[in-house]
């Protein structure tokens, strides 16, 4: 069974409920989100279906690069010009290749219509691959458009930098459901699709406009099928509502400093093994989100010590370790650290040093990953 991971950890919502410094309807939204999240985690949706797309086609290479068509579309005098350029870009993009792999991006965005069904109905399609964006009249939130675009950017990232064709590396269809629940304060990958609540506009804004939310959750799918990315090292920057003192949900550079507000508490993430929080499985599933600050900071340290773009240096090392087949579901901090070191190549010394700075070799028997 695939585990479900939400972008907003339970402890954040629990602290908001305990603080009781927001209106009752917001407290109700926090509580109902917690209850539904726990229900979903308990049932856990089965592994995502593998979806293959018939016979592979030979790639087509256009003489006019995509960025020219994109400029034409933005500056088009007529709708016909705009539509023609956009359809050309969509077609060329669909069949672009990297190292012999055919690009098979296939997205569908659905409207959950505020339902909280475990298996949402798929009869309310908002955007299909290559289709027109949603207009403001159809949906003022633009959530569907943001989700659709975020899926492409995440797919592009894996395809261009890791030569990976979708989550399962075999063209898995990317499905997204927006408008899930009534003021549902979370977004999650449930094992086969992405699901987005609307937020409440007080504690949390919407979740679809933050690319690293989508990237983070879809990466859970990559891990699922095989067993980081931002310049400011924040996860879900801009997710907090107006008046909340926070820069994001997590800070990979400085775990424990992402937010501090009486309405939601302070960021509990440790930055070093000496501050590891040993928690029961009933609390953040043993600290899976909270204690991730330690390996997050190790990745930040490794990336900055090596220099350059992290997705070209430390990123491929972490990815190789994750997809090596040597990582078990119960891997420890130490086991994962040593796996990255073994796969580090020319970066071995710096990656080893990065792990040392957060407590490697993680002694005292408290090394559950």
C-alpha cells in the first residue's frame, strides 16, 4: 500500500486548533481537515495504476523553437494566431525527446466540487492535455490552470534533468483534483493522484499556485514507484495567509525557522541530530515531517559546498540513491546518508561533510528515517 503525504503536517493544524486564535469556522476547517486526513491515512489508497500510451512514435523536431511560438501567442493580434501557436507548442512539446525517451506528458484536471470521497468522480473534467485553459468566468480561482501548469513544470524538471518520463518513468498519467472538500486546508498525493483543497484565505491561501507544493508531493510519487529544488530553500513559500508570520512550511537551509505565530505555533523542525524528536507513531507518524529537517539541511549543505545548480550536482546523487533499489521502507538516517556517499562520485568528500554537520553517523539508536 502507498502511504499518503500531505503538504501541511498534522502538527501545524493541531497547533492552530489548540491556540484557538482564529474564528470558529476556521477552527472547524482545521479540525475537519485533520479528521479527513487521518481517515485517508488510515485507509491509504493503493499504489497508482501504471498507464502506458500505445506504440511510441518517432520524435518530431521543429525548426521554430518553442519560445518563439510562446512570444507569438502572447503578442497575437487575433485569437486564430494565438491558438495556432499554442497548439504548435503543445504538439512539439508532447513529442520532444531526451536521450531516446519520448515525452509523454498527459494531464487531466478534475473538479472535486467540494466532495471528500476517497475515490473522486472523474466525470467533471476541467482541463485535458492540450485543451484550453479555464476562464475566470468558469472558475475565478484559476486553481485548475495553476495545477495544470504546475504538473507540466514538474514533469519537465524530471524529464530534462533526470531523463524520467513522469512519476513512474513510463508515462504515468498525471491527474489532479481541485476544490476538494469545504475549506480543506491541505494538498496531498494519495498514491495515484494529486488532490488540492481551497484553503481558507486566513491561515492558508490556495495550494495550486505554489510550484514547490506540487513538486514536493509528486516527488512522493517518484519515491513510491522506485523503492530536492528551490533557490531560497523554502518549501511552500507564500502558502500562509495574510497576517501569519511565516516564510513557508519548511526551510531546508535553516530548519526550525520557517514560521512562528501564535495562531499556528512555531516551526518544530530540528536542524541537527542532537535535536532529533523521538515521537510515537500517532504523532506525525513518528516525526516523519518534523525530523525531515535534518536530511533537508544535509542536502542544502551538500549543494552549497559543491556549488552550481543543486539539480545538476547533489540532486542527481540523491536521486540515484533513492532509485538504486538498495533503500528499504525502514531505512535509517545513517543508511540513506551512506547510500548517497557511495553514489557521490567526485562529490564524496563534500557530501560526507554535509552529513557530518547534521550529526552523521547518527548514533544513540535514534536513527529511524
